[in-house]
C-alpha cells in the first residue's frame, strides 16, 4: 500500500494524528524568468540545465531558481524549516537562504502548494563543472537540482 493510501486510510479510521512527514518538493528548476500571478499560478520562461561561457571566471547575469513545496493534511500548522544552497563540485556554497513554512489548515485528503522563487543576479562561476541547488526541508533527504556550467568557444559551440 502506498504512503498516500496509508494516510487516507488512517484518516478514514478516525485517527487524525500525523502518519509521517509529508511536506515534499514535487518540482524544482532553474529558469530565465519565473513569477507567481495574483491567482497563485506559477509562470515560467526558459527552463535550463546548462550555462555556457567563453571564459572563466564568468558571471551569469540573472537566473531564477524555483521550487514548489507540497503540504498535506498532516502538515497543517506545523512549522517546517527550509534551507536553499547553491553549491559547486567541491561542496563550496555560492548562495544560501533559510526560512520557514507553516502550512495553513488543509482538509483531509487534500494538499496545498507553496511556490518558492529565488532571483540570483550576478552569480560568479569560477570554473566549469557541475553545480547544484540543494533544498533541505525539515529532516527529509535533500532535494538536488543539478546543472552544468561549460566552456564553449567564442562562437558558442
């Protein structure tokens, strides 16, 4: 039986206590632009997983790291710490932000989402390699969004 079915089954039996920590990240990406509309819709333009540079160090003018947190009934009212880091291959941190999310009341069997956007301007990449955004939500395993920074010739190949 899936974890989701176990949760629903325990709610139907009248047991309303949490069955497990359910906050999760159903999606995360790096994009040229992202915003959240008045209605709460996530708008995205230009998702990418590679930055090309003709020389190093290089500065990327602007990018948006976005991810969505999803909370369920069990998470309502429980404050969850969230930590976001941009890391290089050697484990060095280029960017870090920390905060908390406290989901509002959520009816049994339903979920709520919380879009998180981080605009990064003028990030310097000292060398080509594999970089990643690491999102830590509470005690859950970290969610990683990798991307490459590569050297290309001046014609962009």
